[in-house]
C-alpha cells in the first residue's frame, strides 16, 4: 500500500504521456501494479525499484497508446516543426569568452518574486508542458516534474543520453518562452 501511495500519482503522470485519456492512464497504472506483483521475483535490482516501476508503466502505456493510435487519422501524427530551427536564439546564451559560457544570458524578463510564487505562474508552466510534443513532454515530466536523473529517464523512455538532452533542452526552452510571454503580458 505504501508503494501505491508513494508512486501511484507519478505513475499516472507517466501513463498520461502516452495515452489519450485519464481513464486509460488509470487502467495502465492498474496493469502496472499487476505486472509488479506478478513479476517481483524477476526484479534483479540492476536499477532502482523506482526506475523499474516507471519502466513497466512506460512500456504498458506505450503499448496501450499504440493500440489507441490505430484508430487515429494520419493527420494527427503531424510533424513537430522543430527540425531545422533552433529551440532558442543563440544570443540568449553567454558567449565562449564568458566564465559561464553556454548558460542563459539573463533570467526571464520582468519577474517579480510574488508572481513566480503565485499558482497562476505554475498553471502557465503546466499548460506549456502539456502543449509540448509528446517526446519532449515525456522527458521534461520525468526530469523536472518527477525528479528522475538523466540516466533514469533514458532507461524509462528507452532514449540515448544525447536524444534525452536535446528533447529536454527544447522542452525547457519552450516552457521558458511561454513563462516569459506570460510575465511580459502581466
């Protein structure tokens, strides 16, 4: 019961990355717990229990998502539009002569502290994450929302370290841009 309470909400978020509805995600989580119970004797401890749980949930959700996708029109599988354009303008980063080369040149503009602490800003971030392409949303959710390490996220999603890093960078850049737009509008 303690594991279900501790990891259940996180597994639900992972499942929603791959299926179309909350109901389907809840079913995936139930299937995950059944797989854990029936496969516990096969857990070899080569990864943490947390990573193992996320991997099972991710695999179950991907399988369910593929099954659901068979009934979707091809137009819904449209290209992200990311290829060929930089996620963030190069001039937004510190140059090679700087002590912190490659880091952001400035924090988001116009950021009163009380605004960042407000739930409204959190809602903007959550909405921006929800609008990301599925692969970016999956990586940013595991890394920044669930707190998994890069290695754990790669294991859960079956990605290379480089691909995970690119997806995370693009996702964070889009979320940052949405937050900056929100703060500038206020």
